[in-house]
C-alpha cells in the first residue's frame, strides 16, 4: 500500500525542495530549508500534508521539530502527514517534539534521503505523536540504534505498527532490528542494494503477515520460499485507495483498493537455474528479471495461485518447457523479452487465455505457429519485435478479437504482411518496420484472403450491413522494408479491388523503402488520387511517406507530387548507346536516354529509332558537337557541364523538334545566329546558356536584342554574362550597344589569314620531319653510336672515364675452359693484335698461383676497366664463372657504369638462367656472336687502348700484388691449377 504513495510523494517533494525557493527556518546550529504543501490524499476522504526539510551544510545534532507542522493537520478527521528529510552533506538529524503535539488520527510517513543519519529514539518520538505506518530510508541513509538491547526493544515496540518499509543501500545485509524483533503489522518491504545472499529464516517470524517482498539488486542465488502467509491483509483504519491511485499501485495486476498487494520481486540478482525450484502460494506478481537465468522447470510456476503478472525478461532462457505456464488462467501480463528463445510451440499459452499483454521481443524466434494465440480474445498488445521471424502463420493471432490494438513485428525477416493484420478489426497499430516485405509479398497476402472476408472486416459496420468502408484508420508501419516496384498493371480485377479497400482503410508508412517511381507506379498513383477525390476524410498527407528513392531525378519526391509524364520505365532498346540507360515514358512513348557522368568525349553515334528522343548528356567531357542522323528526333537535349567550345549553326538547324536545350556551364565563346530561329518557334520552351565564356564584341552585338526578346524562354538570363572586354561580368542584355566593339587589326584581314595558313603548314611539316628523324635515331641509337665511333672515332654521350691508374687491364675475360678455343682464336687473337693492342687479363695466364680462386677473381675485376663475360651453357654450369659474374655485377651496381660486356653464345637457354643473370640481361644490352655488327659493337664498348704493348705478354714470370702478400709464379704450372677449379 504505502510503497507507492511513498514514491509518488517523493517526486512531489523533490520538486519543491530542489527547484522551488525555500524559506529558511531557524533550528539550532544547522541550516535547513523547509517547504510545506497540502495535497489531495491517495485515499478516499483523506488529505495529505507534506513537509520537506533540506539540510544544506551538514552537522551534528541537527534538530527537526515536526510539532508545528503536525499542528497544521485536523484533529477530528483521519489525515496523512509525510515528512521528507534530505541531507546534502553528512548530517545527524534529531527528530524532536518539544511541544508534545499529539495527533493519533494522523497516519504518518517518514522518508530519509542521501547523507542523513537518524536515530531510533527520534523515530519513536514521531511514532508516539502519530499513527506511524511508513519508513523509507534510501540513497545511503542510516539509522542509529542504542547499544543496549533492552533500550532497542523498548523503542522498537513504540514503532512496531509500521506496515511499509523501504531500505535502499547504506549497509550490507538487513539491519538487525528488522530481523530480530516482531513486526506483526509489516505488510510490504523493499530491501534493495544490500548485498543480500540469502534471506534470514527468522524474517518469516518477525514479519508473519508480510504480503509483498521485493529484493532487487542483491546477490541471491536462489529464491526465498514466499509467501509464508496466504491470508490477505486489509489497509489500516478501513482505508480505501482512490481509483486513480489504485490503478498506479496495482500496475498490471488486479488488487482490491482496500487490500495490500502481494508481490515477489527478485530482479537483478544471481539466480541462474530454476529447473528444480517451484514457486507456490498466492501472488499477484512475480518478477525474476535480469538474473542471467538459463533454465526454468516445467513445474516452476504451475503452483502459483491468482498470479496476474510474471516477468522473466532480460535473462538467458533459450527453451520454454512444455506446460511451463499450465494452469495460469489469471495471467494478464507476461514478459519473456530479451532472452534467447528460439521456438514457441502452439500450445505454450493455451491455459492463459486471460493474457492482455505478451512481450516476446528481442529473442531468436523464427516462426509464429498457427493457433498460438487464436483463442486469446482478451489480448490487447503483442510484442514480437527484433526476432528472426520469417513467417506468421494464418490464424496464429486472435483475428476475432475486439480488444487487440497493437502488434509489434518490427526488426524481423518477414517478406509478407501477416494475414491477421488485415483480418483483426480492433487493430490500431501494426509495426512491421525493418523487415524484408515487398509489394509482391503484400499482394500474396491479399490473395490468401477472400474478397468477402476482407470486405466484412473493413466495412464501416457489420450490424447494419453498411456497404461503406470504415473511416477510422489502421496504421501499418512499413519503414525500411524492400518495397520497390509497386506495379499494379498486371493485377486482376479482384486483386485491384482488394488493394483499393486496403488503401482506403490502412495508413501505410513507406519511409526508407527503395521505392521505384517508374511507369509501373503510374497506375497506383492514379488509384490513390481517385480515392482521395472520392473520400473527403482521406487526405494527401496519408501518403506523404511514399517518397521516391529512384530514379535519380525523382529521388526524395512524394509520389503524389510527380507529374504523369515523369513516370518512365527502363527498357533494353535496340540502338541504345552502350554507356547509356534508355527509358520509355508511359504517357507518350518518348524515349529518354540517360548518359550523364559517363566521361563521353563526343555525342553517341546511335540512338533508338521510331520515337521522340530526350537525351541527357550532362557532366561529360564532350568538346565538339558532330552531326548525327538522330538529331531530327530530339525533343530534349541536355549538354550542361561539358567542355564544348563551339556550337555550329548547322547543328542547331538539325534540331527540328527540340523543345528544350541546355548547353550551360560549357566553354562557348559565341553562338550561331541560327539560334534565333530556334527560340522563335512556338513549340520551343527553354534554353539554358549561362556560365559560358561569351565574348562581347562587335560580332555578338545581336545577342543583346535577341536575349531581350527571348527572355521568357531563356532560363537564368541574368547569369548569361560577358567573359571578356570592358563589360566582363555584366549580363549581356544589360550591356549598351556602344560597348560591343572589336579591336582593329593592321593590314588586310584576308592577307593576314593567308600568311597564318602558310606559316602553320610550314611549321607542321618541319615538326613531322623532326619527329620522324627522332624516332629513327631513337630505335637505331646503338648502331648509330657504333657507326660514329668506327668511322669518325667519336664516342658520343656515354664515354666512361677510364683514367684510373690502378686499372692495369683494359679487359678481364671471364669464360668457361670449354670455350677456350673460341676465346683464344677470336677474342685473344684480334684484341691483342689490334693496333694499338688491348691489354687483356686471362685467368689461365694471369691469375696468381697459390692464391685462392676467389681472391684472384676479385683482384682481376678491380684491376680491369671492363669485364667481358662469354655466356654459354658451360659457363652457367661453373660455380667460379658465376662468382666472376656476381663480382662484376656488384661493381656495375656500385659504380653505375657500363663495366660488364656480355657476349651471348648461340644455343643458350635464357629460360634456364638464374634470377640474377636473367635480370641483368633483361635490363642491359648484350652482344650476340651472330650479329653482323658484333666486332664493331665490342670495340665500341671497350676502353680506348693505350699505345704500349701488353707488359705481361712474353714474360716468364710477373710480380702480382694481391691483398697484403707478394708472390712470384710461373706461367708453366698455373694452367693446371686454374682448370681444375673452372
């Protein structure tokens, strides 16, 4: 009883203590603000007096004298007083009554909030002066009790008539005073945020008549055995709640206005498993919300008596056992939302035909079976939103009900509107947003309903056999579905009759659908306009959510605002340009070609034939307008935002049917005078030429008069401006005739033109010859260089600086010993016999005996101006040959010179080359022994030899310095050692 009035009064007190200006009252050492208010009571013929005390600065021994406020109540009538104490800072509040005011006819309430601390003695003083019934301690308040147990018992006996108790936070566990002592009249308690893990067993003896037990936000792992008294308990002093307050107090249950309610609330605890627990006894409401509950037993609820409301929401239930709600014939409201339920069987709620509200939202249900709620004619609200429902079977819902008002099916996977949505006469709202419903799916649903049945449901009155359809509307929210094409052209007469009835009675919200406003939508638009015309209660705004999403030019427009000629359909037509989309207008058969934003550089060569053409080529790269055979059929031509520099008179003359021409935002400097004829036609409607580069000189003087006379047909004429001259930036039609002048050119204009042509032709021929010579030289640049070097001793552009004195050899020849005969007979013979001779390093002649092969290779590479690599299949098989190549390659990379000269033998398989050699050959030039220019190219690639004869040739021994060692070696015994390693 008193819990709800307590909370209701709390909201009142919060308003006047925190928001209203409070008068200050002297009270000892502590500052406080006080406000009083007289309100109509919550009980029949009982007034409510409220006094609020706000302690602002904290302190100790802060006195609260309630006597003056109790004196303001009536002495001869039952009334109520509500004291609300709020402390902004820690405050010890002493409740006193120095005047000893007594009002035993006054039922009293005490509410203490936030940082207040009260003592048991003060509460007893308040109780002794009134008929004390309600104590509320919330938001961390505490109560101080004497240290003597006898004194506690004495004071408790003075407040033991309390019937409603609320303790929210402030301590862990229940205060001992409420467990140890007898509270025979305690009817309803709320123990919240007290970290309770189990309810003391003695509580059922200390509070034997307890009707309502609420334990939210604790740590219970198992429900208590409650209720422990099956008897109902009346309100004290024969009180009766007023109807409006009783409605608030009972919530979704049914509680007599002179009785306490019987509730058990275990919300937000840690109860995970109810597979073996059985609730028993007379309860009007049971709530186990937000526990993480995973399992519930078949017999968990069946032994409850008179239960009107059960809340199992915000748990983790995935299965509802068969018969779990058996026998619950008085159940009005059931919350099963926010679980993991996947299947609801048709007999799940068969015994609960009194259900008024059922919440199954936010689960994983896939199907609503036939007969699930068909017999539940008291059902008023059904919430199935945010599941995985793809089908609601016909007859799943109580379509014969005259009470069902709301169905929530939004956020599912439905493709069709459930048939029961059209067959339940009492419905006011059906939420089907965020599904996959299509227009075809709606027609499929209507096909499952006979005309006569649909007509009987939707007509104005069944009893008087009226033929008129009802004027009250049913709202169906179809936001964010897949309703795209609303094609009624192929519907039968019966289907169309059903559609018209539905459109007349149902308001369908089609917001955020991909609605395609093409020619197929024209017929349904005409039907809607006809309905609006014939029925005065139906207005355009009923269809304001029918907004086009496509095509692009109609996006965002309401379907009823679109002119009939704008309804077109895309067609696959012969002659349609490859990059364009071709459409046909429903009303006159004209063909619309959309080639906007396609990067076109010229007009399409082909177009469909046999009809008028409307061509849209905006936002392309077109620079010139060529003649096309289809221009005579063009009625609309859009060329905005291209790069057109010239508009030829013959092009304009070919547009014999054009009614609208847009060539604005281009680069036109002049217009042909034939455009005057175009705009003078009666059939011509609109020309757009703004934002071009018009020159305002003597040759464009005619434009002023033309623009003035044709202003009605030229859009945005004030932005047709001069782009040059002293009138730059001015609208052309405002420029005075005197300002249209041309600059004089010396000489005869015809002679100047002839000279210009001769100069242009001459320069063009020279440019062509130059380009041809450049191409020839580029492709034969190698041969050209060799020729110049061979015949004129000229080494252009790529001569390497070979002046380094440390380079004692002109070339080091790397080859396989298997190729030695060719190397000696060809390379050695000709290079060393050259005049002057080349100084060549051969490994079998010039390598140092006793040094490692690797050191010899590195030394020779570093001491040579070039390296000639004779690349053969045998060479590729030699480890040391590959080492010589890598050394040379490293130097090429290091010095960035043409150091390495590769001679490619016949028969070499380039596919078998290793990656490094293959990469080099792909990125550098090599010499082929079969090339007729072989020797010339080789000499070109070698350094220029000095005049001295090879110092090493003919010597029996040479001193070669390698690293830090010096050694002498003999030509005669080195060959065997080298060959063994090659």
